[in-house]
């Protein structure tokens, strides 16, 4: 049986993190919540729900994900698959088995849980999120002939392939960096449609003007950086 581990970056997700952890299926061998500078009860609630809790005080989505990967790299038995999911309960954690299925059944390297419009709760993605996804995936199609339609945070990847990517972005560019490097290294990938609902609490990215602007700059920066290589 494949060893599946989950990394959940979390900032002030005290009201939602327990739901995310407890709804993940039994196929997961370890759930790692990276408490990324929270000032609420995120860490306590994650631990109470059964997660391994790490602390990363440097704020940034990429910082939190890299902390989780550093933890995995020090384990005596590495996982076969790593899944990333947000801690805000906007995704449906119980759909994890559907997201990892192409890896287990078809030997695909990388899977995106794509937030298709028909499966999204109205208002679950802000207009700037929708526009940002459309622009980023359009540019990836234009420059790299990619087939991505989303930068969805719910994603699964073979651990050995993830190590090959040598991820480095510390903040908002983490998701698009991963997808661009998958394309550059000609890894196999697929999207699996997933449901999406309104998050609990306020987004630290799309919920603020600053977050939206910086995320947009980061995403476009990574795409143009790779398009001229």
C-alpha cells in the first residue's frame, strides 16, 4: 500500500483546521500541519485532531510548504505520495482518494484538483481568483502548451518527483512554480475535477488587496521567467 502524507500550511485557521484534518481519509498515514505564524488556536486544534504540528514563523505559503518537506526529508521511511491541501476547509478533504487515484492507478506523476465552475459553490472563488487562474493557465498554454486549467492548492505528487523539482518559492508563487517545473521536466500530469466551497474565515491572499497584488506579481513573474529560459 502506498504511503501517503499530507502537508497543510495554516495561518489563523483555528475554526477550520480540525475539520480538514478529521475529514481526510484513512489512506493517509500522516497529516502535517505547518503553523505559519498563527495567533489563534490553529496549532492546538490541529494537534487535538491528530495532526503532526510544525512551526514556521516566517510568513509565506512557500515557507510553510518547505518546512513540511524538510520534515519529510528527515524521516527514515519517505512517503510515496505527498498531498497539499489548504487549511481553510474550502476543499473537500474526503476527495483525497480521488486526487491520488491517477498516481496509484495510472502511474501519473502529478495531479491537480481542479476547481471546475460546475462544482464550485457560488462565491467560493473571488473574481480576482478566477481571473488570475484564467490568465495564468492561458499563459502556460501559450508558452508551454500546457493543459492546466487551474492553480488549485489541492494537489498530489510522487515524492521522488517532488524532490526533483527543487522547490524554492517562499510565498505566493509556490503553486505555479510547481506546475511550471513539472512542465519543464516533462513529468506526466492530469487534472481531476473537485468540489469547492466557501472557505471558513478570510483569505490571507485573495481576501486582501495586498495579497491579491503580490500573488499576481509572483505568478506572472514565474511564468515569464520560465518562458524566456
